[in-house]
């Protein structure tokens, strides 16, 4: 699964990161400019609203991607528990028990997880990393802008 969607997840996360960072940078710039230029305050505030809306959509997209990938990984972990419970069933045919043991071995050896083309794992911790990276880039951009 990860080999099929890794590149798409990577490109989507990269595009969303750039979009959120850019929108927040422009939003901050519009907010500062509205304070400096009172004659164009309405235009700056309108642009600020649009920037914040686009940034919110990017953040929502990131939350949805990470939540979905994390939910799939958690459910796959539950599969191992269900298989172990199934092996405890006394009336289980020996051939079926052997197949379940092989499947359980595969589940333990190769846990399901989504990555962005093997650059980083997509789970809930990705949101913290994403937030930290956006804030860091914003600080750098604002330092160069002033």
C-alpha cells in the first residue's frame, strides 16, 4: 500500500506545507500593512481573511491525511490482536490455524504504516512536526522581510 501512495502523500504534504506557510506569511504581511496604511485597511483585511481561509483549508487537509493514515495503522495493529484471539479458539481446524499463524507472523514483521515516500512516517506526530516547520519557516521569512 505504501509503495502505491507514498509519492502522492509526499507531494500532497509538500504542497500543503508550502501553501499554508505562504498563506500565513501573506496573512501576517496583510495584517501589518493594514496597521500601517489606514487608507487601504479594508483591502488588507479582506486579503487577510482570504489568506487565513486558505491556510485553514491546508491545515484541515493535513489533519485529514494524518488522521486517515493513523487510523489505518491503528486498525492494522488491532488485526494482530484479533488473530491471536482467533488462535485461542479450540474448535479451529489445524490448517486454518496454520494459515492464521502465517498471517499473524506477516502482520508482526511488517506493520502497516504510511510514509511520504519513506521520508517520514505519517501519523499524529506529523501534525506537531508540520506545525513546527511552518512556524520556523514563518520566523525566517519574517526576519528576511523586515
